[in-house]
């Protein structure tokens, strides 16, 4: 008997259930196939029609071959979903090939290529730190001669701060790798970094929250904890809403998107908050952001992203998720870096839930469990924690206390295997 159910292909690399696939689409009424990594099978539902493994989901040619093979077995895909930042262009290219609904490459490149991104923001007359293509050492030196030292050099299509380098003077330029992939050089900004997450309908923010980073994403790669607490200052939030609406309008005019925006927030001479653009992704923020939105704000950003990739209407936004002033609680999260080079086997860890003013949820591996060397960088760490509180100050105090008291240790997997 011929199976006429629509065939949906999902490209996935998460072990954790950042996206709740079975809530987004009926797996009995559709044939839902998954192209995933071995680690990513942890979030693939048992109802999957077929599961195929690939070494990396951002390998377009390998994923394309697997999708063609799935199509030969189950029919041409009616939709293709790829929600992880590094997989957005893969998903867009496959949608073009199969002519299915959802974002295409031109609308995604402006959110993936940081040079194209900054150019769009600057051309709209908005405030973005000076930038240039870092084509070679001469280009970096010439840029710094105009902007001053230090400068930031980073991959144009990177994620999770991979490959980002602060360069403090000309003597350090010779050590840069500017040949492996296209690079960008930017003026260094000495100001706190915040992030804004939500949904943009092509004209305005439908749902959003701004959060202050505690430490930095780059510092996390150097061994510091990374935290974030939502901002509950009405004046700052008003400035962020104006700035974020303008940035999204420049990057996605007339097109709805979920977004994870990073920006600098400082004060002018009169003490008023001032925002400057850093970068923006057309995807749900990483770390614990998807869980916080579902658990604290009652809105699933991943569901919104799923709907947009299927060319379907956005899910309705409950009043409490629309804007910060509508919320009754402030949310926050904290990550502790991997305790040893991944993959590693955990030898000691401490639970932090159940403490007064501690996290309401955590992901902490038990002794004996393995922390894999997987591509979802902020997923596979030493510990992940989620917080909710009445005020931003209370949430920040809980984050910092947890960071001080949490302990995790591990040994390299090769060593633990030898000693087993």
C-alpha cells in the first residue's frame, strides 16, 4: 500500500530536548525522518519514521546525499527543518533544492556572515563598531591603525565564540590564522554585553527578553563560568526594544524570524542607556534559553522557529511572554565549562538544586558518565543551571553563589579507559 503521508526531514545534532519535536508535528500523520549525529540520537523520538546518522550535520554534501536517499525511500520531502545555528544554511540550501517552504539562503546569510550582517546594520544608519574583512595581516594592521588597539578578530560564520581572538598589538598579528576561513576584524568595545531573545514579525517584536551576561562567551572558552540574568530595569528595556526593533528591521525587513541578538549596553554622559550592535542570529538562543522560555515565560521559541521553517503561522504569544513589563518573574542561567578536555569521564560532581535561592533545574553528569566531544558546544559542559526569581538582583545572587559552590571534576576518557 502506498503511504501518502507527508514526508518531513529534520536535521538535528542535540542530545537534549531543546526542541520538542513530537509536540510540533504529529508523527503518526506525517513520516518524520531524522538526519542526526550519533550524540543527537538522544533527542530523536521513538516515533521517528527513519533515522540516518552523519558525522556532522553542517556537512552539506553528506546531508544532501542522505536526504536524497530518504526521498528515494519515502518520497520527496514536504518540509525540511534545521534549527541549530550551524545548520541553518544547510537547511536553507536543501529547501531550495526540494522547493519546499521556509527560509532560503539569502535571508539566512545576512544572519550567518558577520561581515554581511554588520554591513546591513551600518547601511541602515545604525550604531555598529567599526569592522572590516580580515583578508590578511596587512588588512588587520591597516584597520588597527585607524581604529586603535586592541581589536577583535573572528570567523565570519563562526558560533559559540570559536576562533575569536583579542589582538592587543601589532606584534600579535603574525600569529593569527587568517587562511583557514573568512575572517572579520572589529574595533574592541569596552562595554557590557547583553543578549536579546524573542520573535520578530518583520515589523515589531512579538515576544522578547533582554539579559545581561555575567562574564563573557569568550571568557567561557578560557575556563570562566558564563551566566545571564534578565534585565528588569524599565529604562534599559525601553532602549533595548527600540534598538532591537531597528536592528531586526535592517536584517529581516518584512520577514518574521526568531532571533538571538547580542549588543553592548552602556550609558551616555547624561546617564541614559545606549545600545550598540554586536551580532544577531536568526535562531533560538543557546545554553538554557529554550528551557527558560518554556518553563518561566510559557512560550516555546523552538516551536516558533519550527513553524517558520515549515512556512506556517507563528504560534500565539501569551500575554506574559510579550514583553518584560508583563512578566512576574526574572529568569537566568549559568554554565560551568568542561572540567577536562572532551571527551572526558566525570569523577566528581555536586547537585545544586534544593538549596535556598539555588537553581530550580540543573543538568549535571554523575560520576562515571561521559561528557562527549560533540558539536553542540554549550550543551556538553561541566554543568548547566536554570534560575527564576522575583528580581534581577536576586537571580544574579543565585547565579554567582551557585558558580562559587559548584564542583565538578573529570579525567580524559583515554586515561579513564586505561584505568578501567
